[in-house]
C-alpha cells in the first residue's frame, strides 16, 4: 500500500483534500522521519504524521481566536468524540525532557498513534543501556 492509500484509509475525514495536497504533506513530513528507524512501518508513520498535521490545520482554522489557538495551547488530548465534535484536554504538564514536539503530537488522535508507533520502532538509548 502506498502512503497515500494508507492516509486515505486511516483519515477518511480528509477526503475533500486533493491527492496532490495530501501527497505534498506526505512528502513534507516524510523528510523528517527515518526510513531506517521506522523500517516496514515507515509509510504508516508518514501517513499518521500527515493526518496529525491536517488535524492541527483544521483545529487552527476552526478556532474562533485563531491567533491564540486555544485548543493547541491547552494540555494533551484526553478524549474526542466526532458526533457534534467534542474534545477534552488535560492540564498543561511540564515536560521534563523539554520536548515540545511530543506535547504537540499528544493534541490529536493521529499524533498519539504516531507516538505509539514510534515507541514500538525506536528504542531510546537509555533503555538499551539498561
């Protein structure tokens, strides 16, 4: 399956976005991921990260106060419901590692799935050392 096919399967709510635009996003996020590290899960990781980016764009576009993007400056996504769209966010937890990217990935279902996939494919150095 191609990255585009995987994207269409995991994120059907973005069917209105053209294949060219989706492919552009897949290319952009694919540049920052390691094919070597993700191995056979690379295409899925790229599709999840692209879906995460499109979801963030939608959140920003739908936010009444887009300058503040309150849904993005709040805590991590705790729950989400699609019918009548309801999202719940936890409080802002301070990250001991200072990794803002992970906290942003926790804002969407696709980001959380990406983090799970990443943890399955990439073992941190400290874990390997014992």
